[in-house]
C-alpha cells in the first residue's frame, strides 16, 4: 500500500514537472513572438493610437495598407517578386544540371569544385559587392532587373546545388542504371525519372533560395534603381519627415513576411537540410 | 554511332539476363554501363553553365577586387585609377580605426554567439521530452529566423523607441528606468547600449537557427536510452552530461561554425537599427567596409579591408569545413 502511494506521488511529481515545463516553453514562445505579433497589430492600428494600447487593437483599420499602396509598396512587392522569380529560376535550372552531374559522375576536380561552391556561402557579401557594383556600373546593369536577377542567381546557386545534390544522392543509382539498360537517354532519365522522384526536394530547395532572395538587402540596396527597388530597400528608406510612420511600415512588413510564414509550415520537413546545405540529413 | 550504342546496350541487357539476378561480375558490368553513359553526354556540359555563372560573378570579381586593392580608385571622381602598390594595405593596417572595428566585431561575435547558444540550449532542454504540439512550437519558433532581418530590425526600432516605445514604457512602470537603447551609454553588460541592442536583435533573429540544429542533434538520442535514464531516475546534470551532450555536440560544432561565419557578415540589421552609429559605436567590420566604399567612395581601401576579412574567412572555412565534413560522415557511418 505504501509502495503504491510513493509511486503515485512520483507520478504526480513527474506530471507537474511536465506541465510546468510546457508552461515555461509556451511562455518563452509567446514572449519571443511578440515582435512579430506587434507588426500585425501596428499594421491594423489607426495613426492616433500608435504609441498607446501597445499590444491590442481597439479600432481595426485598413488605412495603413491603403497608404502603403499609395506610397509605392505595390511596385516594390512586384519588384521583389520579379527578381525572386528570375533569380531562383535561373539558379534552379543551372543547379539541377550541375548537381546531377556532381552526384552521378566521377568528374575530375569534383571535390574541389563542390568545396569552392560551398565556401561561397561563407564569403562575406560585402567583399563581393564592391567589384560587382563597379562591374554592373560599367556594364550599365546597375538599376536593371537583369543585373539583380543575375546577382541573385549567383547568390542562390551554391545552396541549390548542394541541396539538390543531397536529394539526388538519396535516389539509388540502380534506378538510373535500370533506365539506362532499358535504352533511355540521359535527358530522359533526368527529366522523366530522377527529377520527378525528388520533386518535393526541388521545391524545398527553390523555396529556400526564394526566401534568401526575398529577404536579401545589401545587393538590393546597391544594385537596384529607383524603378527596380525591391521591398527590403523600400522598407529601409521609408522614414518620413517627422520620423517613422509605423503604421505604414508595419503594413508593408506584414505583406512582406506573410508568404514566408506560410512557407515555413510546409518547409519544416526540409529545414535541417536547408539550414546546413544538405550536409546533414535526416 | 547511335546504332552501335543501341546494340551495345542490348547486348549488355541480354548478358545481364543471362547471368541472372545476383551477378558476381557486377562491378565490371556497371563499369561498362558507365562507359556507355559517358558516350552520351559529358558531365562537364552539365556543370559548365553553373560554373560559368560563378566564374563571371564570383571568381572574376574576387580576383578583380584583389587588383583594385592596389589602386587608388573611385567611380565618383573622374580620375584615372592610380597604382599605389601596397599603400592601401599599409594604410589600413596602421590605421587605429580598422583595429577599433575589428575589436568591436570581436566583442559583438563573442557576446551574440554566447547569448544565442545559452538561450537555445535552454529551449532545447525544455523540449527534451516529446509532447503533443511540439512540432508546431518549433515551427512557430522558426519565424524570427526566416523573416527578413530588415523587417525585424525595423520593428525593434519601434519596440525599443527611447521615449514612446512599448519596452521602455513597460520598463518605466516596472522599475522606473528607461534605458537609452540607441545611445553610447554603458549598459550593465559593460558594452554601449547601442551595441547591446544590435546584439539582442541579432540574438533574437538567430537563436531559432541554433535551437533547430541542437534539436536535430537531440532527436538522434535513442529512445531506450531516454527511457532508461528516466527509469533510473537520473539526476538532471548527469542526464545532461552523459545522455544529451554526446548527441548534441556535433550539431553544436556545426551551429558554431555557421554562426561564427555569419556573425562576421552581419550587415542588414545593423544598417537598419543604427547604421553604425552613434558615432562608430556599432560599426561592425562589414558596416565599416560599406561606409568606406559607398560613403567615402574609397574603393581601394575598402577592397583591401574586405580582402583581409575574406582571407581570414576562407582560412577559417577551410579549417572548420574539414571538421564539419568529418563530423557529418561520422554521423552517417
């Protein structure tokens, strides 16, 4: 009888500990996400309330979005979409071909090349931007979509190559060889067999590349022009004559971060590969 | 040619059928297949487009910038670039300004990495046991890391506004003191408040990244080990030392390497939060390079500094990456 009592006591203790731990983690999470929550609150707040009732909305309004639209937020978002789509699609096509070759063929100097590609991830972009800036300035590419798209294709290529290679590595070579024995060409194997098999992986790689470009600031700041300004640059230059109009800033931010928040839930599964360049797999 | 290839393949196929399923001669056949394959497409043609892009926009600019660093060069002033030899390097190495920024970056890296690792270790340990909704919590926790640093930095400028911001008004009603978050006043941590703000915002952005990697390491702990440790009623510090730590160590190494490299590159959030100011309190090395290049328009010196940083980074990458590859291959094997 006594034994059972101590047992239930221990169980109770364990349960309480568990709930306390859960409460603590929930508390940390809520505190942690306040800034993000605040963006949404500010975006729907009226101007008079900016500095009162910090975390609640009393009269939700869409004025901030309207004002943001009038102040060039629309074209900035469109610019972001254009450079993201352009940069990601170029790097994706190049990366698909290259990663297949890297994964399947004993190319000479493969390790060196792969290592170089990985090391570009570590380079500080500020070291690269100066010569690229001069180059684009001289070639007349500064301020055009083309320049930004090329720069972003270069920037996202390493991640795409490494990540897609890690997915292709997961496909057994036997499948390729079986198809080859059946008399299919390499192009057929690539586009009809291997790529469809890793389609979710390719989509995940593309999403990570897209998020990188979407969030990028330094290259956008220096290489974009007045007409081609993406959202990050618009946000950095939004300061009005009397300081910030936080409602407008938050409205743009909400539109800017919503697609990413939507993507995160889907990307969960591939997060580890995306964060470590496919070097660590689960 | 085409016909011959087809014939060869057919030959191969019948041969394999003859030999049945488990071929002893498999290596030789596979080699033959690769040879057939090789005739079709040279893998270099598949790598070439990607390589060309990197060559034009990465390798060439880097080599070119090494050249620029030996010139007095600016695109604003219409003057012919003048060769000055190693003068740019001598200038930056003897300039106390450079060393000041290097030390500042060092302080920043040490503080922000230790804060990030401390906080994420806490969260990781709290998430040690599985419960319903854990995945959702982790996913929500990733939001600050995935959204643009520009957006995060801007919202912190609102939150930390010295007179009207919510943080200061809460602090004021709680302890009756308003820290000046964007000033040069020395904070309790021994660094100026502006630098502390930058560190805190960076920590807010990057802690989820570290946490995620540590969690991935922890998920590799065998479940029976966890249950055994619970059944034995192991004390927490032993559990941490002998059950958790061995598994999250490799991931910690990887996270540390990534964080170290990325900390040196920090630009976006600093630029938005303080733009290096007030004065040069928060001028980290990349903001300093930006200022030299695009505010003083002294491309020669800027490329010289960035080259020094680059050499350090490449060297570190080489050392670290060998370690990473070693670690991940150990994990797989």
